[in-house]
C-alpha cells in the first residue's frame, strides 16, 4: 500500500514544485512541460525577440539555481528554422 501512495504523491508533488516555472515565460515565450522535460521556444522576428528569449533562458537558469534543480546541460539544445530562400541566378 505504501508503494501505491508514493507513486501518487511523487508525480503530484513534482507538478506542484515546477508549477511556478510557467510564470517565468513572458513576452511571447512558450513553455511546454512533459514529465521532467521542459521546452522553451518563441518566434524570433527581430533582435528584441532574441533578447526576450535570452532573458527567458536566464530566468529559467536562475529558477533552477534557486530551487537547486540540476539542469542537464548535455541535453540542452536549440533548433533554428529559417524560411526557404530561393536562389537567384545572376548573369555576369
């Protein structure tokens, strides 16, 4: 019976523990949480958006430091998606 109780409380307490993590995501920054993974993303149109994303990342790191949550840097990555550019032939 104790095993069942621990299986219930563990995930629930974890969700409560990370619930304020979504509060650090402002300025059009999206955060997706699944189990113990978090994905932060936004659409960057200009340098201000890049700075807002960096601020969000900095807040995330400060949150992990404050709550003594270890961030697995080896699993951290970024994804860059650019619009398809059509090549223009130039006659020389």
